[in-house]
C-alpha cells in the first residue's frame, strides 16, 4: 500500500525545477518563491468537490486538467503570468491507476503554462481537490473587478454555453447525438484558461473576471464592485458550436446562465476596440463585443432591435444547490 510520502514522490514530485523563481519546491515544510524583481504576486484558491463540481466517476486525466485550469483561469482574469501552485488532495483510496492519470493530466497543463507544483498535502477522505495558485504581474496592471467605467464596451472571449449543454445532456434535459455530446463535453471537462489573452489585455482593459458560474451572474460582480450597470445584447453572445445549432431559447439561456465556460468577460474603453482585437489576435483567441457599461445599477437585456428581453438570470450558488 502506498504511504502518503510514496504517493507524493511517485506521482507529483519533480526531480528539479529549472526556474530561478522557485527557490525550494516539494519536500520541506514550506516552499520558497523568488518572484521576479518588481513584480506583484497574484494568489487564488479553488476547491473541487466530488459530486458537486465533478461527477464521482470523472475521467482522472481530464479531472487533473480541469482542477488546474480553473485556477489558471483566475490568473488569466487578473492578467497574471503563472508561477507555481500547491495541491491538497483528499482521496478515498490511493489507487495507482487513478493517480497516474490524474497527475498526468494535471502536470501536462502545468508544463504547458510553466506553472510548477511546489507543495501541498494528501490525506484519506472523500474525493476533494484544492489548489492554491501563484502568479505574478507588474504593480498597477491587474485587471480588477472594481475598475469598469461608464461608456466601456463589454467583451467576452471564445464561446459560451457548450459546457452547460453537455451537463444538460448528462441530465437528460436535452437530446444530443453522441458526437455532439462528446464535443460539448470537451468544453465542460477540459476548459482552456485564457492566460495569453489576460496578459495581452493589461493596459487596455479596465475590469475583468473569468466566467465560472454563468455570464450574467459573474458580470454582476463587476457591476456591483464598480457601482455601474450594463446593457447586453443577448443574441450577440457567442454560442459554442454545438449550442449554436439549438433553439434560440436554449442559446439565450445557456450563454447567459451556463457555468463552466472559463472564458474572460472584460470591459474596455470604446476607443480601444482595435487594441482589444489586436490583443486577441496576439493571444490566438476570438473576442466578441456584447454590450456596454452604463450609469445606474442592474443589467438590461436587449435583442438586436433594441427591445427588452425578459429572461431570468442568476449566478450559480454552491450553497443554494443540493
């Protein structure tokens, strides 16, 4: 049977980290970081719980990818470059096959973004994954939620809704072909953190966040923090390739309220539209202009004719859902 230390050594420890910013990694009471000279640290934690954030029988490789991707997405939302992360892992059992695939998915994405695993903890218990991630960025350049300005354009990266559509397929809320469900489920299980876009938007965008619990609810955090309102054109919301084939009602609901997209929603001055497009091209990411920041409070939804669209919208609440 694997001990805690054997488990860490076999599946998660790296022999050496060739990065001068990492003074000490796994193997001591604390890791030691040397952030680049003059840079600020950006720090975020996310917990993924079996049965609430992922299915208990989730594929371990894609689960390893997703649990790091959602943390990298937080760095992207601030415009930060990845540095390192810690992993706290509660396991019902130390299954070698599961651990091999989970660590492979986790570390493949970590290597892709130059983000080093530097410590953490393991214990026996219900399956629960908690990551704390560290990034860095120049002082004064962070894309904060409280910085939206009246007159700003509202943008979103990539596409929305396919992750929620995949969940609807699992729950038998909609009928999808096998190929459609598999394509949509890729967005649910292997989101793409928009790190390059977040960094490219420094100095251009005012406010930003990543869309984890649904566009409408998450945008509401920017509106509240910035003391502004917004107008969104609901039929401009870029539906994913599978959702795009569904009815207008479903497209509207899932692009507006669907979770697990992990795209960036951000605001920028109308005068910077070409700069936004250039940043998106540099990051090889599409962006869509979906609305405007306005004075007052609240979110108003319009169709392309400027008529009000009455749709319920809310953010996912981890304590409100069973």
